[in-house]
C-alpha cells in the first residue's frame, strides 16, 4: 500500500547542495534552454526538438491522478536551476515507478549532483511514498549515468538491443532497477 498523499503533496526535498522542488512555470525558460543542449540530447536519446510551448506545458503539468512527480533540481548556493527529474508510470498496485534525471548542461556534471538528487528521490520514494521498486532505462554509452545509478543501488536487469538509432548508429539500452530492500537501512 503506497502513501498517495505523499505524492500529491509534491514535496520539496532538501540535500546538502541541492533542493528538489516541484517543477513549475517559473522553470520554463531554463527547462527550454536545457532541451536545446546537443550533448544532453544525445545522452538522453531525445530526437524531438521541444518548442517553447512544449516546455511551458511540461513545466505547468500537474498530474491529477498522482501517476508522476516532476521535480526541478535547484542549487542551494544561488537558487539556480540545475536540471530536472521525475518519477513516472507510478503503479500503486505494483508499488513501482520509473525514474529519469537530466542535468541541464554538462558543466554541472561530475560534481556529485546527480548522485545526491537520485539518493534524495530514492529515499523519498521508498521511505515516504512506500514504493518497492524503481526502474529506469539508460543507453550503454552513458557510462557516467550508469556509474551513478550503480552507486545508488540500481543493478542491470536487462538489455534492449538497438533501441536507439542516433546519427547512423544503433545503441543498446539497459534496464536497471532497485528494490527498497537493496538499500541498506540508515544507521542513526
Ligand atoms: C547522468 C547524470 C544525472 C549524472 O549526474 P552527475 O552529477 O553528472 O554525476 P556524479 O557527479 O554524481 O557522479 C558521476 C560518477 O560517474 C563516474 N564517471 C564519469 N564518467 C565516467 C565514465 N566514462 N565511466 C565510468 N564512470 C564515469 C564518476 O567517476 C562519478 O563516480 P564517482 O563519484 O564514484 O567517482 C548527469 O551527468 C546528467 O544529467 N547527464 C546528462 C543527461 C543524462 O545522461 N541523463 C541520464 C539519462 S539515463
């Protein structure tokens, strides 16, 4: 049984260097700029170019049925937008959800922010929402993302062969998952 109200309350999660806040209209400009970054588009296999209107709609989306949770990653130091993440396909029956994270530019990568954000979300999803399983897809060439997911407890569960066709080459994706029981309980 999951705690659906924890999701509907669209929480703010506070870490050491970042805050995760509900994605909102005030993030539209930064979200749209991030969607134009060619390297981020490759790493996430994003073929479609978003219009500004698409970005606005995504930032304003408030799923009424609690099947997803969109959060912006905000720097605690200066309040700037660093990226976004979301839990989606949330299944109360199976106590499971999909996960996706994107920093808004590679200049923010490699500083531990993605790991901090992922740990915050997993703690929230498992301990407060009561989910049992979180899964994700990642392309095999995205070694940085795979390293972060592994260090947060995810393991590889499957391989989707040739699932991305990018600039004339095909790439496999990995299905990774983590169960609540995979994460050691915190010591007080
Ligand atoms: C994936 C992403 C969220 C990771 O967040 P991050 O803040 O850059 O990652 P962190 O700094 O927390 O950790 C990076 C880790 O990857 C490791 N790493 C970096 N490049 C690597 C490589 N080529 N091979 C193996 N490990 C690598 C680093 O050593 C580090 O691990 P360590 O701290 O144990 O040394 C972020 O880089 C991002 O948003 N990238 C662009 C979009 C994207 O790829 N999204 C994921 C889609 S599935």
